[in-house]
């Protein structure tokens, strides 16, 4: 079930989604949150930090799991998702460091790492709320369009469109890692609730696929969200351009 909220622009998307998430955290202060990176959630995280600083949000019992991480990029690298999360959220709120979970894409044995992460999610009782963005090519997490999609945490080769889109976070496009670890489609769909946010015309095609595709299509990974019973989609008018309301 998709619940659609269309707002004016990026700032409103960031505020409405932050309020939505804050309500959930206030209802259950020990939630397990699945978190996303990229340009889209930066404003949402900034709003959560503001609420925390005002005293209206408490992260002390929240647990977090990130969706994905580049392979072979040290955590200290300024473009790693580890660094992103610390800069955009973790270093500014009262999360217990023991409750923060990220994949490590720079280990020698990626098989052990992905099994460790799958198990850790299970051990913590599963993800209550998963925050998602969507790629221009319809990817969720780093589940790129393909003839088949993996269920659990796995290593994936980044699509050309993803490498181009993410080049802005690196000195040059050649520095963008070619592989990443990501939660699989099953890991995402097992979350009890999902919130997807998107803004801008470049996301309109992926949003159209999400709402209008008549089939579940691994070449359009976002369509798998149609199988989930509780997805809230908060997007701006530009991203909603291709769906008739
Ligand atoms: P973006 O990425 O927020 O930087 O547009 C979204 C995604 O790739 O899921």
C-alpha cells in the first residue's frame, strides 16, 4: 500500500518527512531505523538535528542500520557513507554509538561482512522503519536494474547512471567506487514501514514507475515497493510530474 504526500519543494519534503519520522520516534523511542544517504535526506536529517537541539526528539534508545556502503573505500574517506552519516546526523544527536550499525565495505572478506550485517539486523528484531531515496534509474539502496535482484545483503556493481549521479561527491568520476554492499530487496521489504522521499524532475520517471507500473519489474527495482503493505511516499511537485493525481 502506497500512501502519497505531494509537497511544494525540497524544503517542504525535508520538513514533512522529518515530522513524520519524529512522530514515529516519539511513539516508540526504541525504534530500529534503516537510514539512507545521498542528497535527498540531507534536509530531513538537518530538521531532525534541529528538533533534537530544541529538546523535542530523543535518540538515546534508537538503533540504526544503514542501507549501503561503497566497497574498498576506507571509512575515514570523506565520501564514505560512514563519514556522510557522522557529518549529517550521528555527530549531532544523542545516538548511542553502540546502537549505530553500518556495513564496512573495506574489509577483506565481504562474504563474512554481509552475513554479519544480515544477522545483526535479525538479532535486533528487524527494521521498524526504513528510509529510502530512489535513484534516477529506479534503484533502491544500491539494488540496480537487472534481470534478477538479490534478496539479502550483497555486493553489487554500480550502474553507469549511479556512478554519474554520485560523481559529485568525489574529485572525479574515476574515483567513484564500482562496487558497493547493499541491503537486498528482501532486506528492504522486511521493514515494518517504509518512507520514501524524492524531489526534482530527474526523479519523475522513477516515481511514475513506482505508482503506474502494472508489473513488478527487476529492471525497475522501485516497483518492488508495491508488494509492501505500508509505504509512505513524500515527494515534491516536480518528482510527481508524471503521475496524474
Ligand atoms: P540522491 O540519491 O538522494 O543523491 O538523489 C538517491 C539514491 O540513489 O537512492
